[in-house]
C-alpha cells in the first residue's frame, strides 16, 4: 500500500467509523479475523448453553475490493456526506484502477 493509499484509508476511516456497524471487521484498525472468530465462538457458545440450533454459512470472497461495485461504493460515500475532497480522491483512485481477470483462456478488463 502506498503512502497516498494509507492516507486515504485513514481519512475514510475517520469519517466513516462512527457510522459503521460494531460487527464490521475488515477495513477497521485493531479489528481483524481474530476478532471475528472470537465473536463467532462467543455467540455459538452462548447459543449452545441455551440449547438452540446453530446454522452457519461462511463465505470467503477472494479479491472482494477488486470485485466491488464501484458505482454503489461512490453512492454510499455521497449518502454518508463524504467530504468533497475525499470523495474526489476516491473517485480518481477508482478511475485509474484496472482489474484484469484471466480465466479459461479469456480475459476481461474492468
């Protein structure tokens, strides 16, 4: 991650963190997979004590940012009243960002 990207992430976190759910683990300082696993195990343990049935579905989306719907991302930034200068930086970053997917002998660019 470049210095500019780290600065952008820091500014986005400062602006958005008060609005994010407590169960948000990615894109958060000092909150990662270990915290998610701990919270999951705590929840399971509590439900087992109450003799409840537990069903879990787990998804690991590889390259989630690369596959994000950028128009929706920009719309959410506007909905959260993201400062104009920060929104412009994100918009510029996404404009210059290119994803290339190669699969089964074919190539797709976004």
